[in-house]
C-alpha cells in the first residue's frame, strides 16, 4: 500500500516555474494571498499568535522579540497582522516583485515609513 502523503507531493522539472506562473496570476490583496479564502485570515493570525505566545513562555527557547523574517511574504499580510505586533522589526523575503511593490507602496506603507 502506498503512502498517500508521498503521492500528494511530486516535484517536477517545472515545479518553480509552475509556482511562479500561479503567483503571477494572483491578485495582490489578502484574498489573493489566501487563494480566495480570505475567511481564514483572522483564524490564521489568531492561531499564529497563540502558537508564538506558547513558544515564548518556554524559557529554554530564549525567543526574542527584536527581529523576524517573513519568508514568502506576499503583500505582507502575516507581517502586518502577526509579526509586527510581536517583533520590533520585520524583513520581507518574496520572489514576486509585484507583491513586494504592493507591500511597500500600499499594504505596509505606514509601517515602512515608521521604520518597522
């Protein structure tokens, strides 16, 4: 019997190209970042906050609150609503220049201007 978890992920020679095409077709807004499921935004942020708060309560982990990096940041949805309220400064890493432009000029404009 084959493992269904392995069957779900089969990288191909065009894996990154396919992903790039998909993300280039997506709107630069919260609904686009969530694949049309904007309804999951609030529970996603709440669950992430709860998870990080629990991690921070463990003194053996010594998690700081100075810097964070949002990898695959999109327009900065997670940065704005989860990371910036919990960290002093956040850097965004995103391969799609359209999303970074949206983050910088609109979605996170105020946060950028205030040095976050």
